[in-house]
C-alpha cells in the first residue's frame, strides 16, 4: 500500500483535499525548489489508478501572459496586445472547473464534471469505453475511452524531462512538452505544457495545459461498486455486440 | 381423253396356240421342277456362302470393335498415365489432373509423313503407326491384300475431317495392327494372325456440332446477343469461303422445321439449349412451345446432307460434326498469376484453400439432395462418397428468383414455395421485417461466413454448393478483403480506424456484396438487393449496386465572416459555421431502359457519428468547444427520383457530374442560407454567410460558433458577441478542426414498403459504429490527432469564406465503395457546386478523378493514377488502365466530357448495369467488384475472377450437352465464327440496337493468335504451348497475349472483353471428343510363305466410325456412338 493509499485510509476525501489544496496553490504561486537534474524516470511516467480508488481534479484558468487587455476572467488575446483601441467586454465562458472520479471495485469508473455555470455532466468508463449522454439528449454515446488523467496525452511520447522539483510537500518529476510534438500539432512553439508527477507514486500532481491548470488530488480508496444505470448498460451491451462481431471478423480475416 | 384398255398378253396366246397347250404345260412343269431343283441346290450353296460371310462379318465386327477399343485405349492410357496426369483416388473413383497444361490436350501422334503444322490435318491426332502405337506394324494399309483388296487414300479420307484434299499420299496412311489368336494386337504378322485393323483418330471436339450450330437470316442484333451464348450463335459463314447465310438458313430450315420465323428460331434454340441440343423435341423455357428438330444422327447423315442437300457444306465438313458432347461440370482450377504471394495452383488440392481444383472436390458423404432447375422444379439427386461436388455450372438464370420483395411470385406462385429452392440454391432466406435476405448457407440459422467447397463437401448430409459458395470458390482468395497495403503502409489522408479495416478486410462481406452486385446488375428493378451476414446476432448488411446517385464525397467547408470595417489587426470574427455538403454522383452509363420499378427517393444521412470537439485552428487550437454531438440528429437530405417541386435535381441529374443537392424551398432547414447566418453584433440584423450561388445547396451544419459556442473569448457587441482574431490567424491562415468518432455517412433508398435502407456508405458498416470514420491523419498533421480540417485551406484561405471552393473533402475513390478509404484531400474542386469545369485532361487534383485509370503500379500518390495491391500482393489494374493520360485513348469516365461542365453520360467506359438477364457468362465482367473502379475482370492475366467463367453459365444445361466445342482444338475458323457478330457494347434495351461489332481484322487476328501458325498463344507449330487453356478461365490470360497487340482490341475494358464473351459460353476444355475411324479385316496368311501385308487373305471386313466423348479428368467415356460405315 503506498503512502497516498495509507493517507486515504486515515482521513476522508474532503479532509485530504482541504489539506492538500492550500499546499498545491502555494506550490503554484511560489517558486518551487528545483532539484538537481537527475536521470529521466522510466516509462510509463504516470501510473493508472487501480479499481477501488477515487480522486478529484480541480481546473482553473491561468493567463499565459499578463497583458493589459486581459479580461475579467483572465483571458488574454494576443492580437489586441498593445492596441490602443478599447477592448470590448468579454462574456463569461462555460468551462469545467472540477472533475470527480470514482473507480469502483467493479471496474466501472464514474466521472462527474462540474462546470463554471454549475451544470454537471456525468460519464462512465468501462472496458475501454467512455459512456456519456449526447448533448441535449437522453441517448447514450459509447466513445473511445479517454485517459484516466486528462491533459497528459503528450507525456508519453512528446515530453522532455526537466528533473525533479518539489511541489508543495511532494517531490515530483517535472516534464515539459517537446518542441517536436508541438510542431507536429501545428501549435505555436511557446505553448506552455508542463506536468508534475509524484516521484513517490507516479500519480500526477499538477499539469499545465496551455491556459488550464489541472490540480490532482491524492488517490484514495473507494470500496464500493459504481452502479451503471440501465440505459448505459444497454448501450454497453450494444457496443459489446459490435465488438464480438469485430472479433469474429478478425478471426475470419486471420485465416 | 379415253384410255385404251390394255390387252392381256396371255389372251392372245390362247387364241393363237390353243392346240399346243399340253406341251407347253408339260414343258413348263419341267422347267418349274428344274428351277426348283436348281433353286434347292443353289440355295444350299448360297446359304453356305452366306453363313460363311456372316461368320466372317461377325468376326470382322468383333475385330473392328476390338480395334476401336484398342485405339480408344491409346487415348485413355494417355489420360491415366502418370506421365501425363496426377491421379487422386476418391474411394473407387480416380481423377486424373493434367500434369502439365499441355496435357489437357490430346497428343498428336501421326505419321511422320504428315506435318503437324499442316492446317489440313489439324483434326488428325492419332494413327496406327509405329511411332504412335507399339502394336502398329510397318505394313501399310494401301498395300493390296492377297485377293487384291486395299484401303487407299480415298477410303481413309471418307470421314471428310481433313482438308478438302484429304490424304494425298500412301505414306500418310495408318498401318495395320495384326491380331494374333493368342498374343492379341501385335505389330508382327504370323501364322496365328486372325485379322488386322488400322485406325485414324480425329479430334472432333473443336468442330461445330451441326445439331446446334448456325442461325437463320434476319436475326435481330439483340437476338444475336442471346444466340451467342451457344454454338447457335457461331457465324458459320466464317467456316469457308463458299458458305453463305442462305446456306445456313437452309440448314436451320431443315433442322428446325417448326421455327419458321426468327422469333420462333430463337425460342427453339432456347429449348434446344436447355436440352443440350440432344433431343428431337424441345420445349422452350420461354414460351412453352414445343419444337421438333431433325437431328443428324450419324456422320454419314451429315456427309450425305452436304453431298446432296446443301452442297456448299461439302467443303467445310472438316469443321463440322454431328456428335460432340461435353460435361457441364466445370474443371477450373486456379493458376498462380505472376507475382502473386499466394501460390494458388500449389494449394488447389488443399482443403483449406477456397480456390480448389474443382474436379477433385468430392462428396464426403452419400445421400440424396434436391437440385432445382431454372424454373424452380425440384429434382432429387443421389450421390455416393467420391462423386464430384459440382456436376453442373451454376445457372445465372436462377437470379430471377430473387426480388426486392422476397421470392419471385413469377416463379413461385404460392407464399413459401420459393423458400426451399432459394435457400438451397442461394443459401438465402427472406427476412420480411428487415426487407433483406439473410445468409443461411446450408444451415438452419443465419450465418457469419460463407463456406468453402471443402466445408460443403464434408457436411454429413450432401448438398450442392450454393451461389455464394461458388463465388468464393471462383474468386481468388487473395484478391478480396483488400484494405491497406500488406506492409501496413498508412496514408496521411486515410480516414478510418482499425475497425474500418477489419470490415474491409472481411472477404465474405466482399463476396456477399459481389453476389448482390451480380443480382442487381441483372435484375430489372432498381432496388438494391440487401443481404446480411449474421455475427452472433449482429446483422451486417451489404447492398448491391443499382442505377442510383451515390455519395461521391463530402465537402467540408468552414463558412465565416470577418468584420471588414476594422483594420486587419482588429479583425473580428463574426461567425463560424462548419458545414458538410454531400456531393452525389451516379457513375453509371445512361440506360435506354431505365427501370420503372425502383426507389421513389434516396437520401443522405449520418447513420452513426459523434463529434467530441471542434476548434478554430490557425497555428493552434483556438476557441475549442468540447461536445458530445449526435450527428444523426443533423437531418437528412433527400433526392427524389424525378426532379421537380422543391428539388432541383432528380436521380438522372447526378449522372453527368458530381454535384450537391439543391432545394428551391426557401424554408428548407438544410439549405446553406438557413444554416449559415448570424446576427450582426453591431446592427442586430441577420446576415447570410454564404454567397448567393450556394444559398440553395443542401448541407449539414456540424457546428455554429455563434449559436453553440460556450467557451472563452466571446466579446460583447451591441446585439451579439463576436470573437477577436488571434494574431496567429493573420500569419497562418485559418481552418477548422473537428474531432469525430464512429461516423458512418450513408445513402438510403426507399424500399417498396416505404422504409429506408442503406445502400452505400462513406465509412465502414453502420452495424458496427466504430468501423466508421474516426478522424484521420490529415495532410500537414503527421500525428494521429483525430482531427479533420474543414474550410478553405490555410495557404489559400483568408478569414472570409463564403463559397464552396478550395476546401477539404472526405471522399471515396469510387462512390460505389469506401474500400481503401474514405480519404481526405484538400483543395480539389472535383465535383463541388457549381459543377467543376471538366476537361479531357482530367479535372484538377488527385483521385478520384484519375483513379479509374490506375494500373499495375503501386502506391497512391496524389495526382498519379496509381493503385493498391491486393492481399496476394498483386496490383490488379482498374477498369480504365488501358487508357492513357494524353487523351488519345479514353478509358476514364472522368475524362469523357460532353461539355465543360458535363461528363459524357453514355460513354462506353462508364460502368454498366444490364438490368436484364445475363446472356453470356462473361457479362459478369460488368459487375462491380466492390473495389474502386474495378469490375469482375476478364480482360487481363492478373484476373482473380476467371474461375467464374467456368463455374457459372447463363442458363441451366444438362449434365452433358452438345452445345459447346473444345477451345483446345486447332480450328481457327470456328473461333472466327464465334468472334464474328460479337457486339462490343451491351444490349441495354436500345431500339434499334445497332452495336459496333468486333472488326473483321480483330476477328481474324484474334482467332489466329489463339491457335494457328507457327507461333500462337495456345498452339505453336501444331502442338499445344504451355499457355493452352486447360480451363475456360484461362481465356483471361489469352487477353494479355502479346499476339493480340495487333488485333485492334478496344482499350475500354467492357468492349475488350467482347472476345471473352464470344468464347466463354460456347467453349469447353474438359471433354475430349474423338472420332475413331477403324477398318478391320479378318483373314489369314497362306500357310506357305512368310506372312506379309500383301499376302493377307481377307475373309471379312468391317469399318466403324466410333464417336466418343471422354472426360479428361476421369478417363470415363461419357457418350459414344458406333456408326457402321457403308462404303
């Protein structure tokens, strides 16, 4: 049982979050102590939590640069930088601000996303499939599952290791996005992508993806099953039939 | 006039000689007694001679029959010899597969005095000469016997199977085989000799059977198309210079006396063909009329007819026979095309191979099963273990049993009557609820796979393989299920997923679709035939190709508006509407007989699909919008059959150029002007964001920033918000990205019951959503980011986009299939709206414009007519590959222009739907193969479909027929006759039908190239070459013979295949037909002196012409006729 897991046994999730959040905020604001450059850790850099765990992710927007034209919600428009014309008012965006994940003992993961306008979206992940309702519909979409931890798609193949760094009280491996990867995406070279991964347990601690900052909680035990609603079950069954058909076809194709 | 009574002679005598009456009576009595006595003794003597003669004749009979059997043995020994055949045992049955291709043809072992290249002797294949028969002596038959009897050149020429000169020298004649009372046939005469015989064996398989051949005058061109499917369509005027059509009409008038009109004659031939041209009474399957036929019953009959009734025929008797038979059991076995990674020939006898050596596939169990003839009549057949699995070619006439509403009521009057026949013959069962055929094969539940012949043969209860199983057997396994390249090469613009490829790789699904296409090419209606395989409860449907608009591409445009009143650095984005515009195209040739029965409308929609995110992109993801958008909610775009009302275009309008659907209904929610508009932030007015030329184009709106965006960056205006243009937009241009999954865009047709069923897709198969489009590797983006760009390309776009120009497309290489795709390309205006300006040099951009002419080179390079390799590594050419890009030879439908904005809708290079029954098995070459711009191929040696020529036929023939002739007999005039009157273009109901025919030069060159002269395809210097077709399928290899380069063959595939169409239905390569001309003499040698030819005392003589048909693959005689020759 790792340290995070032990901690989770000792206190409730809210207690842990209450304790961790200030430290993370401090870590984000204050200059961290950068350890001497060390050898890159081995792949995979990030561990996937086992079933029977839960965690949360807080998301906030961080302006890339402080600009005179920065808007009330922190948005910056490079095109207006230095322009004398007065910028019009900016309308608030509806953005996700928090994600709560429960990975049940039954290997079903429920994720609740809370948006800035307080509306919530629920999704389930099971057997590599992501299930959520279509926009404005009760119909369930079965999609390719996304990584457990968002904003880290670039880490495995498009990162540069920067060494160890303390983030709050956690020693972390720090990575940045590679120029090559940015180029492959046809994105500007200066786009900031950083990740801090706990040295102790290889779970992410914090990720900056351009102007979004993701702060990850500790992984704590979750001892229940996650029930899958009936209409989601039906959608899974439908998808399973497709998969069975594909498997039959692959077997035929391999002959 | 009064007749004078005739005086009785005896009355006069009574008057003049009454006194001498007694004397006369006495003398008369003496005479009578004397005569009686003489008669008695004479009778005794005569009877002794008669008995002696009869005994000698009986002995001669027996000897002649023995001689015939001896000669026949030479042929059978050739078949069964391990030198010439590979034998395989099936219980008590043995098959003999020709060891080499040349062994498919009987060897020619004739007198050294004869030249094998002498065209006068091409029919002569064997003689009793020492070099051919070890029992043959050196004693010539032309040497007079002791009693002066001889068999000279004239007598040996009697069968008239040689050139008009016949045998001209004694040295050309056969020698005697002596029969010893104890040793049997021997080359040594002796005192024990009891007789002798000699023989010539002629190959009569290549000759025209006069009981089938020829057509009367005034045959219409469309009737000729039908007649060409049997020997009746062979142009007999090609057999000799002196033969006129009148002579042939005279023949038909004699032979078919009940057929006094051309219509009746065609009807008569239909019945005769059904009976194998073997019956004197035939019933037409078309009209039910009964026709009497005067069949020639012997060669002497035929010769007598030529000598006395139709003298023009005297000079062509060497090309005619009254007897020839062939098994309708196919003998196809695959050959391995050069360069193939799969050695089809080597594994043809391996049960795991789908492509088998057909004669060697045998029933593994005994029992009986139901066979159904073309009318659906049930015939019970019994088989034993080891019997051949396929005894007859599959009749394509049975396709008429299937209709879009289930079993045909024309064939099956009562509901349910057709269920058993259709399941047995096609393996299909009509699914009423789903309005489709489910594939059951031979099982009681819906199946996920089509069985191989070995699997069928191994079933416990014997049955015939069905239509789809035969397709699987006849189409090379490595040519179907092609997806990406075997080396796994991916292409930057490929737009799919592994699941897409899994569906494309499934061979049975492709075979099923080919089957559906075969059905739909020939049916009269325009409803696609839908057939499903069932994968554990999941039905995967495929639909046949019909004469309908197809989804050629989806144009992806990002309509947007900038604020033009501001300085560039302050540009405002007032709107952004991401739209898909489906572009439809019917690539088929205009048919003069477009079917009336068909869908009232078709429509485009997304069957499945979800978009998870869209964003602006100008060197960076900007204004992203996560979402879970259901593409199936975006509506439908319907095209009615007939233009009118609010629809600008009907089905027919999509034939001349790819184009979008247009609506005259200003309230139509799918119109561009309804989809692309915004509220101006300064004025509050609704502004249409599309040029007027595109306002009525029907589209789907994937996303509208102004109406749906919830992210950051929204700047407030007086009446609406807007977006500020990032600086990166100005320097890099702008496009849209969207992130799709499981997108299956489909075309659906309205069924007879009003339901909508999918008949084409741009993606995978909607039954498996994940087989749809799942993003792509877009050009310029090398990593699989699951994105699609929309809108004007970076380099050409500004910030304003109001038109459907220079945009990205999702397209398939061929609108009829998404195989090898779908793919994405940019900046190619090949079929947007308004219609692209077409030119003979090809429309701009990459495929699909140039893809129809893709040849045998690898890769897929933008702008080049390159091609994909099949699973077996072969790059099989597309239908248009024989054309060139300089416009001197036009084989690409996209290059056939009628005007600057319209393609030529009737050009011969366009695909064709016959929509009438097949009239040649090679008309399967019109059937779409479910691969881009490929039909079933009979025009090139790389063909993977050649087996179909042997496994299928246009109508049911009896197991033995007289209607075909041996392709492997060297009689070029016969092939000229077959090629003559062959139409290059299909009969599609034109009235009048005035086809272009194979030219005389093409006919003579082709016939000659096949098999005459010193160097030809099948024969060289009078002997078969390694190319000699040992199956009908090998005709496709002939099409690549370099000797045809001067034949003037048309570069358009469908026209080029006219050669195969002319030969495939009338030819056969399995059965050897020979006429054994044997003369046997009984007798002895004088006791004194040495036995020698000139000292043989002939006591009796008999001559037979024994016509025999032998199955080359079993050595069994399938038919024979012994004809006593009266000289």
